[in-house]
């Protein structure tokens, strides 16, 4: 197999992925599996960089990775969030707004 399936934006360093917590790599693996099964693009867009103003420290602590959903339809996004929360939701952070534990959150950053 010569095709690269998991793509990483050029401004994301491989060493950044090596610094995230192991449980975050498991979440990324499940995201990758979802994309593979649905034939959707699988792209890591940022790890430690601030893409937009965040209310938590999850990125700085290596507990979050941003991925692109370009090429996903609204149903794909919802299905992906459900898939991740079902399979690895116990690894997620608790939301400060409703105190629910989630591993996947959709942010429309344009």
C-alpha cells in the first residue's frame, strides 16, 4: 500500500503528534478508521497551535487535535461525532457549559 491515508497539514510537525497523549492517538486512530470506512479525507490541521480562541487548555496539554471535515456532509459530521463519542467518548474532556464528557466537538471555523 503506497497511498498516504492520514494526511498532516504542512504546518503541523510530526514531532507535535509524537507529543500528544497516547489516549489522544487512540482517538485519532478511531477518526482515521471512520474516514477510511466512509472514504472521507482524513487530515490533521493542528495540534498545539491556536486556530481560534479556546476556553480550555486541552491543546496546550496535548489532549486535543484539530482535524478537517472538508469533504464531509452534515450527516457525515454528525455520524463521526457519534462514532467517536460511542467508541472513545470516555477519553473526552468535560464541557464547561453542560458538564458532559465529549471526545469530539464540531467547530465551524470557515
